[in-house]
C-alpha cells in the first residue's frame, strides 16, 4: 500500500511544474495579443467595434477648393432620372442603399452617417450620364466593426458593379483599376473630376488610423467603367 501511495503521489504535478506551465501560457497569450495589436495598427483587421465614425472623412479632407466638378450638361437618353437606390457588388457581398451627399461649408466631402450606406456625391455625374459618378463608404465603424466597404480591397479587375435606380433600371460596370493613395497627396483632380467615359469611382479609407485626428492616412480608390 505504501508503495502504491508513493506512485500515486508522483503523478501529482509539483508547484514548480504548474508555475512553468502558467508562465508558458502567459507568454503565448502575450505573443497572440501583440500580433493582433500589430494587425489592428496596420489596418489589416478592424479594432474592437471599429474605429471610424460619423466624423471620419471617407473622401479627401478640405482639398476641394478649386471649381467643383460638374455633371454632364445633357444626360444621354438612356440615363435614368429617378433617385439612385442601391449599389451592388456581388463578388464581395455588397448590397447597400445609396444616399446623396455633397460638400460641407468647408468644401470637405461629406461622409455617410452610418456603417451601412454608400454616399453618391451630387457634384459628380449620375451613373449613366457619361462621366464620373463618385461614391464613398466607410471601411469600418465604431460600435459596429467592418462596414459597407470593408471588402472593397478584395475586388479584382473585371468584377461587376451594379447601380440600381428607384425605377428598377440597373446599370452594370466592370472594375478597371484599384489604387491606394496617401490622403494628403492623392491626385484629387484625377480621382473625382469628370471623365470622358461613363465611369464609377468608389472611395474608402485604408492604411493606418490616427487616433488623435480620427482619420485614416490612405484612401483606396476603385475605378469601373460601363459595360
């Protein structure tokens, strides 16, 4: 019996082994936390509940101080005159309502008021008018997490983008270019200016998030053309 008790006692972990195990688990948790923090800092993944909000500029700050881009003077006969209703990009699971935005009193591009809407800018062309229709959406949103344009970065050239109007008219476009620019030095005149072809420009935030200014330092720009 004494021998049996001695053998059983030997199976009980010592305090030293338990301490070593706890230290190893703690170190692993620190490593995981560090990796997650690094990913959030670079924008690879969203922070808890998202970081941007109603004050985040999805466009380009106060740079629109020159003449505001204008829409086509005479819309083509096939252009719908009813309100824009939805932007649909099936390849990245986007199906969002469209709201109308413009420039505020400081000539800053107004951003959507929530995580779910896509803004169409009334200083740009309407889809179907033969020029550049400019849209924007949040990439993430506070207390929500990933927002409507979270997966815009996953688009590929050739992916289809549909614009639907209130009268059920749908116009189809195909992605032609995907670029990233520093928000402070982006070629705004080329991005939001009128184009000679019927085009869409989609804008969202990317890069690093500045917690002091509550802004991202880069913009992701997707250009698509009518098909």
